[in-house]
């Protein structure tokens, strides 16, 4: 098996929809690979198997003809119950259910026979730990720490009342590896971001008793929401990210999981529903200019599959985008050449 000492984030091009594969650095075993998947969806049914197919090809690359190789899917997560996020879950679980350790759920319930059937299937699988995650929970996978930023417990307690919608039920994850931070924002909107900015005001962890007693000084500028990479909320919707919120995050790389303009022209009438929204694009331009971030914006429908690799320092060691998909014969060659 090929050794891996980097954290790799794979944003799979599903046109309008979300599908992210986390490839953890090796730990625990010399011949094991470790993955996680956040969302499996796409607006069109034809795109909903792409996360499954991509991971299958990635596993074969890591296997490298080694008969002792094995792999684990540490968790799968559906950020919220919209079908452009969960639409490919059935196909994925048909392929990989025997390798999945945990299923992360936001707790928002809808009247969807297909989605509820999948939840029932997963919860009845005794080998999969079903977890309803909420803000403040932390998980560690080797040297990678994942913190849940949303949904807040307050919002989760109001899912059945007070008008909290599906988007604001989204699971938002912060991934830390060494000095790099990435945030996967689901489709979180105003209510959710308001809670996150209130509940995560600082960067440092409370570890030692001096911190717990409030004896350690903390800088006014430390910010737990600051990140190197942001998978932007709601495909770049005008409701997904305000300027004030993005000023807290200050990402250097922004990934927008959306189709290109031709895709929206073919799938929406009268130009309604185009992503990213022009207001979001303008907000990113203003943020970039005012903070001199040298921000780079990547859109899956334009750039294709987008891959980031993280090492010891802050920010990505390298990143690449390519149009190939697992059904193309040179897919493994592209990954092998650039991401071994």
C-alpha cells in the first residue's frame, strides 16, 4: 500500500450538489487507509453515484496491488436532509456499508420515504454507530481533529418548531490538521451562522486548569472560526454567507460546489436558481480586497474535481483540479502522478 502522511480533501464534481471525501493520514496500521465522506448528493440522479465511484477508484489507487491492504470509512455524514446532499447515500451504502464505522446525523426529520428508509437501514446496522452530532462535539482521527460548529444545541432543540429550516439544520465541520484549518459549511444560513459566531469566539482549546479557571490571558484577535479553506455554504447562495461572517473566517481558498452557467441554463428556466449568486461573488471580492487575502475561488462545475493536500505548515501543500472522473481511463493516472 502507498504510505500517506498528508491530509487530503477531495471535492467531487457532482454539478449542483455536495460530495466531499476526506482522506486521513495513515495511523494505527501500516497497511490501512482511512477515509470519511461528507454528503453524497446531486440535483440530478445521474450525478448521485459519483462520490461512490470516486472513492472506489481512490481505494484501488491506495491498494496498489497489495493483498494485505485494507481500509476503513471512519464516518459518513449527511449534513442535512436535502436530496442534493443525501441523494447518493443509498448507492454509497450499498457499496460500503460493511466498512462504515459511524453515521453522523443532524437530527432534522422530514417526510421523505427514501431518506427515512436509509436512516432506518443505517440505525439498524449494529456495526455502525449512529450519532446525532451538535456544536461543540470533537472527534480525533490520528492527528486530525474534527470539531462540530453547527447545528447548535439551541437550534437542534427547535427543529420541530420556531421555523428552523433544513438549511439551518446543517452540520458544519471544522477540520484541523497541524496548522491548517478547513471548514465544510453544509448549507448553513443566517440562523446557524449567528449561533456559531456567538458560540466559538476564540481559537485556543481549554486544556489546562489555568485555562479552565480563567487565569490564562487570551488575545482579542484569536478566532476559532478562522480557516485556510472554506467549502462555502449553500453552493454560494446569497443566503449562505454574509460579509460579516466571512470576515471572521478569512479563507484563502473557497470551494463552491455548483455547476457552471451552462448547467444551470440547461436545468433551470428563466435564469432562476443560478449559483453562485452574484451577491456572494461580490462579497468575496470585497473581502479579498479589504483583507489582502490573495483568495482563490474554485467552482466544481468549472474546475472539475478539486483536491487539496495538507502537510505540516499552514494552508495546503498543493492543490489540483481536473475534469476526469472515475469512469475515465486516466483518472488513476491523474491521481497517482500528482497525489501519491
